[in-house]
C-alpha cells in the first residue's frame, strides 16, 4: 500500500512538472540552459477592484501589460478621490490625429488607437464611448462600495450575476453546438454498435466476444465524440489528448492489478480457449462457465455455487477443460474370483457396457485385466460417453449396474476380500481344549463334589 502511494505521488509530481514546463513554453525534458524569453502578451486586462472591464492591446512604444498597468494605476487614483464622477458623455472624449483620449472627471485615463478600433471592428469614437461608459460605471460602483460596505456587497452580487449572464450568452452558441454533437455521436455510437452486431452475428464467434466488440464500437465512438464536444466548448483537443495520456499513465500505476485482469480478460475472449457452457477446472474449483467479463470469470459449480475468479488468476493458472472434446472416458474396477473364467467375464462385461444407453461406439469400450489381488482378479472397465458431467455420472452408474446384473446372471462371482486369522502356540491351545473335553460334566457346571465342599468347610472352621 505504501509503495502504491509512493508511485501515485511520483506520477503526480511528474504531471505537475510537465504542466509547469508547458506553461513556461518549455518542452518536457528540455535542458535547463538559458531560460527562454517569455512571449509578449498580446492583450492585458483593465481591472477595477479586481473585476475585468475590457482588454487592451500593445502599442509600438509599450507592451499590452505596461499599457494596462498604467491605466489601472490611473483608475485606482481616481477611485481614491472623494469627489463624485459626473456621468460619462461624448464631451469626455477628445479626438486627435491618430488617437482618441478618454477622460473621467477631467483626468486623462487612456487613449484609443486606430489599431484598437480595427481590432474591435469599430471606429475610434464608438470604441472610446463604449470603454469610457464601462470605466465610469465601474469607478462609480467602486466608490459606492468603499463608502457603504452593504451597498458594495449588493453591487458585487449584481456584477457577478451580470457577468454570469453575459458569459452564458456568449457560451450559448458553443453549448448549442456541443448539444448537436452529443446527439449526432449518440446516433453514430448506436449505428456502429448495430453494424458490428450485424457483422459478428454472421460469424461463429463467442457470445462474450460479440458483446466485447459491440461495447468497443459503442464506447470508442463516444470517446471520439467526447473529445469533439470538449473542443467545441473551447478546450484544446491536443491538451485533451495529452491529459488523457497522462491520466492513463497515472491510472496505470495506481490500478495495475485491475488493468492486468482487464487485459487478461481480453486475451481470454480473443484466444477462445473455452466458451460459455464449457465445464472446466481452475485451481480447486470445477464447474460450468457461466459468464466471461473483462474483469472476472463466473464459474457455476456442480452444487450450484457461483465462484467469481479474477481473469488474471485464470490466465496464469492451469485450466482443465472437461468439455474441450465431445467424448470423455470413464472407467471402474470390478473383482472376480480366481475360479471364474476371465475371458467369459470380459465378454459379459463388454456386452453389458455396449448395451448401456449413453456409451458411444467409437472409441469402443474395452475390459482389461488390471490386477491380480489377494482374493480377486480385478477387471478394469473402460468406455466413452458425452463429456458433460451429467452424462459422465449417469452413464457410469448405469454401466456398473448392468455389469453387476450380467455377472449375477452368468454365475460369475464377485468375492469379497479374504481375511486370515493366525493362531500362535497352537499346541498349548489344543492341550487345554483336550483337558476341558476330558473333564467330568459336573466339574464344568456345579464345581467340586459335596464331600470336598464339606471338608473345605471343616478345615475352614478348624482354622
């Protein structure tokens, strides 16, 4: 867990370094030599109390940033005065040879050049009236906010809603275009999925593979559509692609186990080692393949339990497929007595197996002498049946019953194991038995004669 956090931290640091290098205009991996000269700003904002009013461009004598900073300083000095600013009118602009001067309260604030007017697709006078009106309103709002904090809060709220409405109106064409693209790519995704479905339905492909191809066609179209929609909303497509690549790099380290299961699932679906309905053995689990997803394999055991095995474990483990071939061999052992005819027993057993339903003719069943045990001659019965486990068990049970009944009809014995009892010191045991048999009957039942008992009592009394 600690190692994973370290990897994520290093990846995020790399992402920040790449982003900072891109912001500086430096390629990732560029040698730290002389710092490149920053590109001059084409436009710089004119702000009043932090709120952007408009942007100005540079002039042949100063950059856009220097020009904006000078205007901002003059506006700050004007706001700091106590006298009110009269409403802005056409008398507050003065046209010169190549520029138009804007004044507020008799103080010069900025000049509008021919380049500004050409860029705004307007005349100098019209642009000067527009900029002057915005500046006069912003200065009046700033003075009111400084004089009365409550009124200033109301002004800020009003300006925020105004900016939001203006931004929304400007975004409406982009938003409409994004909605149209969303509808088009939704139709394209469904159409591509239908086309792929129509193509793969004609081929003998696995159901899970068909589902995977349809999903790739559907979501792949949506990925392209998402990039197009974000580009319509104003994001750079190259930046989106770079962000997706870096995000994939970071997520690859953070979720390497999940990705390993994902790619293992792809390999299982494309390799087609087994299919839905196949009966396989994975590690200690045996059952029927119910579903193959990109993350895990769903295995239904024979006692109706569902086992979910990660695809990575399935891909790296030994998998036994019981249904890879149409037929599967079954065998069992039966012992006959040493006095029975072995060839006859083999013929009877072979005939009984061939008459059992479910036993296939090719490969043909056979009966082999498997072992000469202590009390039986063991015969191994081998036959083939359908590879499904139900057939494997049922046909095997029927074969055992048929062979047993056939042996009973033909008088072939199936003896049990013989147990031997070994008696040690047999001579002493025989002498003891002889003495018992030679003794009088009354000595075995009633004990000694009456006289002996009397004498015993007398001797006991004398004692």
